[in-house]
């Protein structure tokens, strides 16, 4: 059940949520509410996520040998961009406590994302190993 | 399934005959496996040309614009590009697992998750290879097709 939630429901909810928010934003934009805080925030977040995906793709070209080195490199490189977006677009106020809280939230989200993919990949590989094992047993 | 073996001295070439009432996925897989025994790859070593049976090939890799065919304890050079070899061997147990890497999935021993959304595979001879993230889905699908129920 946990696997189904993580592999099916969580991505489905995330994708649906993104599409709904973007659609609502686009509708508001078309209706002329271009200065609506919600619309602007939705588009800023989408731009931020696209940028992080591009960075992830570029970082992915480095040959990391450990999970921790991949995690640290990605977290360190995406952190300044996150803070830049957060401050520039006023997602947070420029105070020490806000920056600390945002950094802590960013750290936990990055840990969560990396653990999520580690779990999915571990299960993926376990399934392939099981198929190989069964195939070998079947063929003697 | 009945397995009948006949020793016929007069035969020039080994013959395999499959009789079936209905073509199933498993029979198709078995035919694919048998067909790979028909494939040979041309490999060069010290200016001599060798015909390498596909079932002996572990993996094929391009390094510094040269293509190498890796066997259990031997390496041959191929004069063909990895793309040409890949298209020639389409439908066999050879699949692409990297930009310049082809793997014979019959030689797979086990798999391990590896950083950066990749998979480390161990071959039957103990060697390790990395599967790039864009080829993982293809590998999984092939394993499922070859070994799944």
C-alpha cells in the first residue's frame, strides 16, 4: 500500500494539483486579473520548478559515486536559486528568521525528494532482480 | 512441453523444429532466444578476424571512437559503429543501456540502485556496468518481457 501511495497516488496528486493551479492561473490571467497575487505566485513557482529541473538535468551529467555527494551538490547548487526566487518574488520577508525557516524547509524538501527517488529506485531494482531470479528458476 | 532430441549424423546444420497449437508470448520469447544462436558478430584481434557467437558476448562498448566486444575473458575490436551493431542485433538479447554501451541481458546477474537515478548491473563474470537513467525503463521492460510470467 505504501508503495502504491508513493508510486501512484503521490505523483498523481502532485500532477493534478499543478495542472489545476496552472489552469486556474491561466483562466484568471485571460480574465484580466494579471496583477492577482495568486496568479503571479503560481507562474513564479512554475518558472522556479522548471529552472530546478534544468539544473537537475545538468547536475545529472556528473558521475556521482555516492548518494550523499549527489544530494549535497544538488542541494548546494539549487539553494541560491531558491533563495533568490523567494526574496525577489517576496515569497518570504527579508529577515533572519524567515531566511532560516525557508532554508530549513528547503533542506527538508530536498531530503524528502532524494529519499523518495531512492525508495522508488530501490523498489524498481528489487522488482527487476525478482524477475531475473524467477526467470533463472524457471529455466533451471 | 515435450522436448525431443534426435541425433542425425547426416545433417549439415542443426535443425530446430517447434510445433505449437497457438503462438504465445512464451513461444515468441523462446524463438528469440534460439535465433540469437544464429547471430555472430565479426571481431578483430591482432589483425585476425573472428566470428563471435552472440551468446558469448557480455557487452559492447565504444571508447575513443573504437568499438569493443567484451566476452567472459576476452576483448575483440569491431569495425562497426555501436548504432550499426544495435540495429543489426535488434530483436535479440542485446539492448542499449548507455550512449555508447550495449548489454546482452542474458549475461545479467543482478542489479543495484546507483546514485543519480542510475542502476549498477553485475554481469555473470563479475564485471559491473552502469545503466544510464534514460535506458532504465527499456531495461526494465526487456527484463519483464524476457523473464516475467
